């Protein structure tokens, strides 16, 4: 039974957020990933989809998850279950901290196979499917 100490949590920074990996297949787990997302006020993640289900629980702050059916506002304590292959974009006016869980491997991709303008170096390109480092 692996124990991942706080000091061993892996941090990945993007222009939009900091992801802290607590467990993943490269950190003690065999099939699941658990990480924290810290997004500061006024930030927005890229439009993307994941090929697995994810569960997001907001611990602090507020976020809006824009889905094909419209925006879903979240506040601290809310949990959102995102099905596989659902396009989403996460934004925050006030900033938030969330815990996210999903199977791993889990691949991010551009739902329309086009790289969004301003995508960071960790984002998938065009039709590429990418395993984000915080899930690996």
C-alpha cells in the first residue's frame, strides 16, 4: 500500500492553473489519478475533451464549466461528474481550488481537432490525444 507524502506531490504549472498530483500511475496508483487544481481569478482553461469520466469537487471559490448545453456554475462544495468525450471549458472570475479524480491513463484532446488560439505548450495539438502530466 503506497503512501504518497505531501512533499512528494507533483506540481505542474500551466498559464491557467497549477495542478498538484496526489496519486497517479506514476505515483503509487495502478489505475486512478487524483489531483488538485488551483486556478486564480480571471483565468480560463482551454476548450477540450477527455476520453474518460472525471469528477470535479470545488473546495473553494467559484467556477463556470461551459458545456455544449450551456454553462454550469459551481461554488465551493459542488461536485460535477463530467462524462467521457464531453467538450468543456472551465473559467473562474474569483479563483478556485478543486479536487479531481479520474481513471488513468486519460487523454485530453481538441473536440474539433483544431488547436485553440493561445494554447500552452502542454495542450494537445490539432487531432493529437495527450496524457496530461498531472494524470500520468
